[in-house]
C-alpha cells in the first residue's frame, strides 16, 4: 500500500490533467465520443484543443528551478486514442513531453481520479528511488485563459505554497455575478501578494447572492485547479473519505499496464473501480479543510479564465468583429449583431439576427438564443431518450487507426470514406449481416480477404462477401483513403466480430 504520510522534502512537479466530462452544453460540436476538451474552441490562434492548452499551460512553469515529471492524464477508456493523438501533436512544441494515461472504465467524479494520479505519482518516485514527495498540479482539461503569463505566475506561487505542505487553490477574479460557479470566500487580508487564507467554500449562488458577493468583495470563482503534495491529498482523503481511498487503492493494486509508443496506458481493475464511491475533489476533501490542520491557501488568478461551459462563453472569448459577431468556418453574415456562427461542413449564412448561437455540423444544426445556451443540455437529454446516435458520434468518427466519414446511406446500403494512418491497420474482423466493396482512392492498401492477402493501388477495388474474415491495412508512408460501400440487411456499427486487434478491442 502506498505511503500516505505527508512529506517535507523537495518535490518533483507532476502535471495532472483531469480529462473526463462530455460537455453536453456544447452540442452538436461536443459529443460523448468526441467531448469538448478535445475541440479547438478558444480562437486564440494557437489551433490547440482545450486539452492541449491545459498541458501547455502547466509545462510553461518548467524551468531550471522547477522539474516537471511525466504528465498524468486521467481520462475515459473510450477517449484514450483521442488523447494520445493530441499528445503526439504537442511533441512538436514540447519535445520532452511524456505521459501516462490512467484509464477509467466508468466515470467516478474527480476525487477518485485525483487519487489514481496521487497513487501513480508515489509509485513512480518509489520505483526510481526518489525519496521526495511529488507535488500534483491539478487542472481540468476543458478551460482556457487569455493571459498565459499571469497564469504561469500564479501557478509558480501555488507550487511554492505546496512545497510547504499547504493545499493551494487558484481562485478566479470574478468579472460578473456568475451563478454557474462555486465561490471561495477568503479572509479579508492577503497574507502575501495575491495569496489568501481560505475561510470557506460556498455553493453556486442565485443571481442576487452572486451580486452581493461581488459587492462585498473577498469572493472568488472556484475553477477546480489545485496544487498539493500527493501525500497531503492521500492523508486528507484517508481522514475525510477513507472509503474512497480504500476502494481506489484496491482497484489500483489490481491494475493492468501496456504501452502505446511513448505513452503508458494504465487501467485500474474494471469491476473494482466501479465499486468506488463517486465524489468530487471539493466535496470529498477540499471544502472540509478550512480551519483544519490542512492549511489551505488561495492564489488569485486574474488571467482571462473561462471554462467554456456553454456556447455563450465561447462567444465571449471569441474574436468579435465590429458588430460583436464571432464566426468560424465558411460563413456569411449580414446586418447581424452579437451572434456566434460556426460552420463545419458547408456554407452557413445569417441575416438580420441578434444574440443567436448557430452551430452547424455535417449531421446536425443548433440554433439558440445566446442567453439560453445553457439549456442545450436539454436537447442532449432528448437525444439520449430517443437513443439517437447524434448524441454520441459525429458523422466523421475518429478511430485509433484513422477515421471514417459516413457520407451517404439509405435502405440496405451505406457509403463511407475511410482514411488509415501510415503503418496502421483495422482489426481482423467479420460481419454477419453485410458485404463490403472497397475502392482505393489514395495510397496503397494491404487487404486480407479470407485466405488471400493482396495489395491494391489507386482505382483498384475488391469485394468482401458477407461472413468473410477480412482486414484493411496501410503498409505505406502516406495516408490511405478508400471508399467503402456496404450492403445488407443490417448496417449497424455493432455488427463487427473482431478476431485480432492492435488496439485491444477484440
């Protein structure tokens, strides 16, 4: 069992990215299979997803005086390859970036997620013979800031506090009477520049109470960003929620580990993990700490922070034109004001509108009043109740080997455009209810078709009969693209029997 006694020696800094959540208020761009943290939304010109921004922000604090360890990403098992692909993109900017992906089989909220990260960090320092107590820099994966330098300064101050054994929390300078956030109440006098002792935490207020908080002063938004030693978290959890600690340790001890190139995949035991009580970091521990023997400090963060919790927030941080419109993609706007227009796959035009959200994807269009953008979750609820696929997947679906785009379908047929990464392959599989015709449009395809293995080049094709074992692979150094025409009585994605699979899905 991991040591949970708080230490006092100098510590390695471990970035911890909490990468759960589905971002239902940002439908139709955010889906269960491609949630908001993996989207490029902030319009800051970096072309980085929110997940990538979170990693880059923490890594900006690294220096000769601050040693960063392996980045720990706690995410859903289903999102592991999305995270891995975006990590690989970041390697061009952060050559030394390495990561461990702790894969949850089911969401159990943030307290178990942070506990997994703390156990991993302690195990790593123990295995390396390092006697130091790792400091966890914990941030959600779905936020953005407009002033990175201010964020780095606040984070560095938080690390200094954590070195002393304190729990440091970043408190957002409020800019409006926001009712969607919890608040941190601090003691009236700062103990140092922008550093306060936390008096208490308060729940999300109504509008009148939020206005009162701003008028009184001493209240800050709680953005869910913490800096603390791994041992401090585990000791506090043992004191306040020993049931969560014991259950998470049990699932962790039965974990399985495999590698994906430069990254680790670590899976706590599935059934044991499902038995962990679900709870947030705040409710389990943090809200109990003010006035206790766990010193909790707040560092003020005034850095243009936003958690992009709804489309109105995306409009607020977007690059607005002279009329207050934020546009993205192929759009034309005339005589319109203070609206967000996002086009993904076709021309979208808006004439004579104000304060609207218009978001187009290949398979869905959202039109909403900006002030009601939080209520998009109600549409997602209806999609779920009707068991509609638009809740979970886009028409274009990412896969670990590449992607597919369902460009057309009708009774007894479906047409897909498929791209396979260089060196990648689909599983060896079979379908009970459909046949497939493959046409190569770019690159070279290595095709297993029953007992045959053949190479096809551009404009060549093959037919896969119903029930035939088959596999598609790209042996080349450039992306392979094919058109797949399916025909049969049932064309659902669940009509796949996998015999071998590089990605652990068989």
